[in-house]
């Protein structure tokens, strides 16, 4: 009677997937487990064709960031944005497990999936940022390469991801603005290509309804995630609806541009127009006036993502986890009446 993997698993008290990983010489199995499985397999007479026949390749995790092609990896991590914060949260977890990790740019091209899967030096992937190509994810799901997405969901696809509660964050913004008497609230949102912007828009619409405030499509405009775009789009929105008394921005960078536009238009912040940002970057404390912003803990998100990926390396799991971290509104002078 032929010996099965299940029999080996039962005798060594590990899962069948762990036995399979040992017999296929996978890198991330601790030596005690590896030795026990191999010993039982030999005792039961399971055919093993020299389990050490191929030296185990040194494998690492790729932390993938979308880039315009001009920034080098070191520059991306030194920029102080989401990429560096997420990376700083992941690195201690990977270090604890003895796993090497390195950052690499991605074009989000579906053709990259096969290249990653065939690269013997790659053990797993982490996608960092709000823009993820669904076609690339579909191609990766055809492989056995584990991956986690940080900063965005990929619905309706079921993938392991860690996201902030963007919807709740925007609800907190509107609730705060409504509590200070603001009634004509505008939204300078991010690009529609990002799932985080879609969640913020949902939170904005929902909160207006909950506080019995009018939704006017003219008070919503899309912006890129930079100060220059925030500046120009704020000017455009003010042309459409000059009566706005509050502006919620999808990210602190665009809010900085918005503050400049409001000042040039003679609109005082916060007396005439209250302003809020999102993500709670350190520099929000130093704007004039200091910027109210939704705090997002990217470092914690990175740590959670790293733990999940380590779990997948040790024990493959077909179940996709969508993990959500809380957001907190930090109120400063830019949205408080009488603070000018």
C-alpha cells in the first residue's frame, strides 16, 4: 500500500501542506519540523529522491511600489510617504522571522505576474499603495506565490489586504464640520483610480445624509495627490460653488495647495472656510493654520501585512483576509471657528 502525505502529516502532527513543503524543499520551514517530517517519511517508506538534491535558494520578499519610473527605490523609501511608513512597519517583522525584504518598483503590468512567480529568489510579494491593477492580481492568483496588498482593497477579487477605515475617517470629518456649524461642505477627492478615494466619497455622501446636509455634485472635484493639483482644483471648485463653507481634502498634500488657493481668493481659514486633510502626515502640524487631519497608522498596517505574509509562507491558506485598521480625526485650528 502506497504511503500518503496525509499519513506522514498525522504521525508528525503537522498539516499536509507543511509535509508537502518539506518534501518539495521549500525554504520557510523550521529545521526541527523539516527533520521530523523527513525522518517519518523515511520510516514509512515514502519515496524521497534525495531531499537535499537542490540547495535551497536564498529567497526574499519584494515590497512593490508603483513608480513613475524616475524615482529610485531608495528615494521612494526616503520620501516620507506611505511607502516608507509601511516599510518601517514591515521590516521588524521580517527581521524577526529571518526573512530578507527589498523594495522594487512595479508598473502594475499583468505580464509581471509570471516573472515574479518564476523568480526563484522571490518568496512573496507586498503591494504598497492605493492603485492595484486587477488584471495583475488575477494573473498572480493563477500562481502559488503568496502576496498581500497594503493600502487598498481589490474588490470584488478576494485577496489578502490591509486597509485603513477610509469611510469612517471621512464620516468623522463631516461629523466634526457639521458640529461646528458648517452646512455647505465640499470634497476635493483623490483620483478615481484609487479605491481609497472611492471609500472616502462613500463616507462623505453617507455622513452628509446622516447629518441632514445637502449633497451638491458641484461641490465635489477630483484631484491628483499633490499640492499643485490641490491648488488648481480648489480654484476650480470655488468658481463652481463660491458659497462653500468647508472643504475636506482626500490627502494632506492637496490640502496644502488648497490653503494657498483660499488665501489668494481672500477666503480666511477657518473663519470663512474650514479645511481638513487626510492621513495625518507630520507636516500637517506646521501649516498655517495647523491642519485638521485624519490619522492613518501606516506603520501598523505594514506590521499586520508582514505578519499575514509570514503566516502564508509557513502555512499556505486559501482564505483571503481583508484586515481594516481604525482612523482617528486629529482636530487643529484649520477647522475650528474663531481660531484664525
